[in-house]
C-alpha cells in the first residue's frame, strides 16, 4: 500500500498512474457520446479524476492537510447538493458556473506557483514562466466571463447585450495592456515590483472577461459557454506544462480541443463566425409581436381539441422542442402525448436543432430524462428532407431555430442560419404562451404562415390536454 507523501514527483509509478487517469478520461468522453452509455462514461471519467487526485496528494512535499481536506469536503458538499437540487432548466448556468470555477482555480494555481518561485528566490525559466502567465490570464478571463454568462442565464443580469460607450476600444486597450504587461514580466519577472504587476495583470484579465461577455446576448450564451470551456481547458494544459504534470496537460488539452470543436460547430449551425458572436451584440433587437413596420399580422388560434384531431389523424408527426419546453418542464407531458399518438399508429419523431435550448445537447438531455428513445431524436440535417412529407410539425417552445426569415429575409439578423424547416410540413402547430420573440429578439414569421396554427398555452399543460383529447377520440 502506498502511503501519502511516499511518491517522488517524477517517479515511474506516478507517471503510470497519471496515464491510467487520462486514459479513463478519454474512455469516459468516448462513452459519453451516446445517451445509453453517457452515465457510464461519466462514472469512468470520475474514477480517472479520483486516481489523478489521489496520486497527486500522495506526492512528496504535499502538506497543509487540514486545508486540503477541508476544501475537498466543502467542495464535495456544495457540488453534491447543487447538482441534486438544480432543475433541468438550470443545467446550462450550472455548466457555466462549474466551468468558471475551473478557470479560477487555474488562475490561482498560476499565481501561487509564481509567488512560490519568488519566495524561494528562484529564477523562473522562461519556458515555465510563459505557461504560468498564459494560464493566469486565460483562467481569469474564463472565471469572470463564465460568471457573467451564469448571471445572464440565471436572470441576475439582463440577457440582452449590455454595451458601454467605446466598448470595443476599451476591450482592445485592456487586451493590449495585458499583453504588454506579460512581456514586461517575462523580461524581468524576478524583480521586486513584478508581483504587483502580476496582480495587476490578473485584475485586468478579470475586467476583460467581464467586458467581453457583457455585450453578448442571451441567444449566444451556448457558444460563449463552450468557448469559455475551451479557454479553461487550455489554461489548465498550460498550468500542467508549468507544473510538469502530464495528467493536467492531457486533461486540459482534451477539454480545450473538444470545447473549440464544439464552439466552431455551433457557430456554423448559426451561420455565424465566432468573431461575430463575440463582437456583434446579437440579440439586441427590440421585442415585438408584429411584422416589420408595426403592421399587425393575423394568426390562426386553436384549442387542444382541434390540435388533437389534427395529430390523431396524421400518419407522421415531427415534434420540435425548444427552450420553452425546458422552462415549462414539459418533456414528460410531451412524451405522453407522443405515446397516445403512437398507440394510434402515428409515426412520431423529434427534430433537434444544434443550438436549441441554452447549451449543446440541452434538448437531448431533457428528452432522455423522459425516456424518449434515442433513435427517435433526429438531427436537423436528417429531418429537414422529411419535412415536406410530414403531416404535422409540432413546435414546442422553439422560436429562432424554426423562423423562416433565416431563409427568406436576407436582411434578417438570423439570415442564413440553418433552421428546422417546419414551414415545409403540411400543417404546423406552435405551442407557445404568446407571440413574443425568442433570444434573437425578432418576430417569428412562422406564426403567420397559412399552414400554421397557434396553441396559446403553457407547454406542459397544452401537451397534457392534447394527450387527454387524443385518448378520448
């Protein structure tokens, strides 16, 4: 049995255990790519993390056990309680918060390592000091930016873009200042004033993280969360280089690369660049329920019974979920409605847009919670060709991702964005409380199409009422 403090940091056993740890990370991520194995993958990755933590704590020179054990206990309690209590609608902001905590931890590690080297009077090699600076800056940006993203998603801060006068100029000035200060630190970091300059860079990076995310609208928060997640991973990998810790390097690289890929894919799904997401202030259009120019457009309103008749006598139905379904916690009622239709021989599928909801896979998670079979979930590119042959498309709380303006109006803020082409179905039923716009802040032309009927109601109540009416037919 290995006793704590018995392992040399560069020992072969340590490296073997670290290889085991990051191998489990990779296997866990691989298993997490499918809903049927995702839970198992999460547990495998957790075992890998446990191996990495225990191995690190067993290294020679580890001390302050009271602080370490207290921190582990406090973090475990907070994490367990928060994860148990959070609603499914709150998962995106919890992801943002947890990601931010990771970035903050990396920034503090970088600061602690810098102070330690100064305290012992050591000259920090440049190939170590550069990763320290990188992890400190990027980790701080990730922590404070994720905090703003959390606030926007939680409703603490307005979800609309918050712009200051000369915002981009201030951001550019801060970035240049951080880079200049890092160059100064790198050239003469052993002098007395360098610690004060290091703290100043830490504070400037924090301000940069806040000011970069504030002007971004709520519609783009999924992309921002993914990008900040990539930042956290990259800063962790840099900290691993500074500490010569192989498991931190690999884990950070995995998070950084996967977050970067996901960010690019989501930006592509919205037909926008990452730069446009960060600097365009998307989602700032005024809310409204009328057409451009203020002209009111007529809509067709129906009740649960009429909707039930349309659905019950259809051969094929496609359900398009969105954030409204998540807010109403309607996934179980929607599954019940689909079950009643399937009893009558109706073919029911679910169309999933890549950025529906507030985080990647949000709709998949909600529907999996309701035990919707995974094979029923169809990606946008797979379901769109089927839409012209679909008898009824049911839109439940989705807005911008079904708006035909993306295809038909070149002047629309969402022009060119790939959408679920529900307007191509024979009939469309939109379940929504009102004609209010989505995160993009623009009117949805789908509501006014000739083949669209609006069922104005809470999504959960509407789905339950329609299911009851279908059962009574």
